[in-house]
C-alpha cells in the first residue's frame, strides 16, 4: 500500500478480533514510529507496551470507560520525554516539541499498522494521573496517547474531511480562493463557517510533570 492510500484508509477501530498479533509485528510498528522527525533529532518519545489484561482494563477505565481498549491484544501508550526536549530547548521543548515529536511518531505507527492490516485508535481522552499510576511513569514522562492494536473486527467509522478551500489561506490568514485539484473543485468557506468552540483546558499542564 502506498503512503497516500494508507493515509486515506486509516480508521479509528474500536472493535478487535481476539486473534494474537505476533510480537515481531508490534516491534515493526514501533520501529516505524521511531523514524518520525523530531526537534534536534532528540527522539523525545517512549512507548509502553501493555499486554496484561488487568492493566489494559485499568487503562480502559482511565480513558473514560472506553472498554474497547481492553479488548485489543496489545495496547501501546505513547509518551513524551519532556525533560529530554527541555534540556536543549527549554520551555518550548518541554511544552511543545516533545508533544509534537511524539505525535509525529504516533502517526507513523498508525499508518504502518494500516499498511499491514491492523486496526488502531488514537485515544487521547484519559485521566492522566491514573494512567501514570498504572504504568509507573516518572516525572518528565507524559502520556500522550493510548493506542489499542489488533486485527479489526469491523472497518471502523469512515469520516469526512473539510474541503481544501476551507483550510488553505493564500499569502495571509483569511484570504481564500477556489482550490482546483485533479479530483474536484473546492470552494472557499463562508465567513460563519469558521467557528470556535470554547473548552475547559484546566489541568492540561499536569501531564508535564
């Protein structure tokens, strides 16, 4: 499967077959993850591989009772080593680069899984303190995503994407025009299409302990 096909074929899978995934296959996914770009090539990421059924259930409970997590043969928790980035880049490394780098590695992993027929889901909603306790994470290691991995029991939900005309700004922010591609013609957005939803981000910085 070529890269573009894998990108468009990836789904958030929330139902898994009980079939065992060979451990060498899991290693291949993490190997793909570690080839992601990172600030200063610091590779500020760590991956916790979880197979124990009790630990998987605890992670599922921490993730607001998303029980499908515990049904997967393996769960990988991708973490950012915030202090590794901070040593070279200070606060920007700790609060920004380490998370961006780890996110790039996660996407590599998801696409590699799609390429070989495995299902994954990027779960980012979880109780940070519980996840830290379950995995014994020290200060400076911040959990970024819980990723269940297994053979998909269904194809996952197919979602849509906004048109290119909604997200490409020409020269300056807010300057739109029609975007013509080989597949279709995209239109610029209406002014009231750019909504902002307020949210409570209180406690967000707790992950950087």
